[in-house]
C-alpha cells in the first residue's frame, strides 16, 4: 500500500494529519497561526524547518514542536503526512522534489516558481510520486470570493460577459517583503498571479492576453503596475489591474475590488466586503463578514482570513483524498497567464497562453 493510501486510510479513521512546515519567515506566521486554528479539524503541526536556525528555533519553541534547519532531516525524523512549504519561490522546486521523493503530500506557496520550466518539473515530480500537490493560491478562498462564485454558479447574473479585477494600493509591501524590490519580474508575478487566478475562477479559461506594464517607483527593479486584458473561451472579457503605487485614499490593501457583469445582472465587490448584487432588475446589498482571528493584524486581515480558509480547504481535500481546487496542475494554467502577460507587454501584441491539460 502506498504511503498516501495508508495516510488517506488513517485520515478516514480519524487520525490527525501530521503537518510539517518549511520556511518560517514573514508570511509563514499566518500559516502557523492558521494550522493552530485548524487543530480541531484534523490537522496537527508536528515540526518546523527553516535554513535560518534562529527562525526555525523561534517557530518550534513558540509551538512546542521539534525544529530543524535541514528539510531532509525533518522529513526523515518525523515523516509528516503533509508538508507546507512557505519559502520564497527560488527554493520551491528543490523542496517540492525532495518532499515528493519521500512520497509525502505537499502545499507550496505562490508563485510556484520563477519560471515555467521549474513549474513543469514540479508537476512532473509530484505526478510521478502520486502525492497530493497543491499551490497555496489563496485569493479565491477569501469568503467574499466564495460568495461571488456561489452567486455566479447559481445563475444570479446569467452568463458572465465582463469582469474587472482590481488591486490598486499604496501600502508599503516592500517593508515586510523587501525581495519584491529586486525581483526581475514584479507585480504581475507577485499579485497579478492572484488576480489572474480569480479571472479563471470566475470566467473560465483564457484564449488570449494583452498587457501593459509600468515601473512607477524608481526603487524597484521591475514593474510595479500592470493592466491586463483577457479574452475568455466563454467570450467574456476581463480587465485585471494591479499597482503598488496608488495614491488613492482610503488605501484598500489587501482587498481586491471586483465588478462582474452578466447578461442578466451584475455583482460589485466594494471595499469592506460590501457586495451590491443586481439580478434581473432587482438590486440587493450584503456585507460578507470575515471570521475574527485573535492573531490577525488589521492591515493584513483579508489575507490572513484567506490563509485560514485555504488551509481548511487543502486539509479537507487531503484528508478525503481529493485533489485541491488549486492543485499544481490547475495552477499551471494560472501561471501560463502570468507568462503570457509579460510576453504581451514586451511585444505589444495579443498572446495565446500555454494550456496545461492534466493526464
Ligand atoms: P521570507 O523570506 O520572509 O521567509 C521565507 C523563509 O524561508 C526564510 O526564513 C528562509 O530562511 C526560509 N528558507 C529559504 N529556503 C529554505 C530552505 N531550502 N529550507 C528551509 N527554509 C528555507 O518570505 P515570505 O515573505 O514569508 O514569503 C514566502 C512565500 O509566501 C513567497 O513565495 C511569497 O510570494 C508568499 N506570500 C504569499 C502571500 C499570499 O499568499 N497572499 C502573501 C505574502 C507572501
Ligand atoms: O498576497 C501576496 O501575495 C502579497 C501581496 C503584497 C500581494 O499581498 O505578496
């Protein structure tokens, strides 16, 4: 019996899923807090690892679990059922391939990799190992996005024909993520990837992409602003826009503002998770309440709630032996839109994105 089958059987029997986390830096604190909140839903943190020994020890001591500075040693010593990789993307491929070689399921943060070739290598390694493999692409698990998807799927607005997905902020993202100042690919790979995933989530796959980028902040190496136009297979058109250089107040970080129009209505997501829903001539309003988290930082709350809801979905998927909605295989089609956006901006032409079909 393969280890994943044995684990799945154990999960069905009610044994908790034993989780190891690799990469105890800035954003991992949200993952660690979310796993704490999910310990009564079948997940239990059993070990942490960071190549920075100080960070590893701080995380391990804070949660009373063993800590390691070498991932291989953690896997061999603890044999977790599921590994949560929260390093920056330059370490994702080596860690995904390592965990897959151990026959262990995994979650890996976005962006999956710095380039398409590494993404494909990770898809191949996890498929070969037949292990659970998910990307922590978490914007679609925000409660307001779940509600919008529910409205679309229940035909509230008819057939979606247009969407505008907007992340325009001035919040200093570089303070907690200084590497964003020097990456050769900037806003599209960092936040555009979330918005492009939402475009697929709401309007389906894409047939071609147009894009313009801007570098408005002289401190950054790459683009900090992008305006992307998508034509979907459904014939819908989506505008995806992001900037870290907005001067608008109030600053809406980390919220994504969205308008989706259909042939029988529209959904408008305003700041504060306020939804204005028009369906066949009737308008209603609702505010999507976010769960209160005792560990939330008000400046990051929408993002932190997304981590909790994403971890919950991924844990449930793993424990019931179902692929994650944001499997590595699925995320390749979001990543393909990132690559197509850069190529479209570089060449000034419409670009047909690569398409990954599993199997
Ligand atoms: P960070 O640099 O603060 O933390 C990464 C940690 O990984 C560091 O402590 C580093 O020492 C450790 N590390 C690197 N290589 C390692 C290895 N081989 N083995 C063990 N540990 C290793 O980075 P961060 O800002 O926390 O970002 C981590 C990831 O989270 C990035 O991919 C980023 O894009 C993503 N992120 C996602 C969201 C979101 O989901 N909405 C928000 C912010 C950041
Ligand atoms: O959510 C993220 O991926 C972060 C951002 C600054 C966009 O919030 O990098």
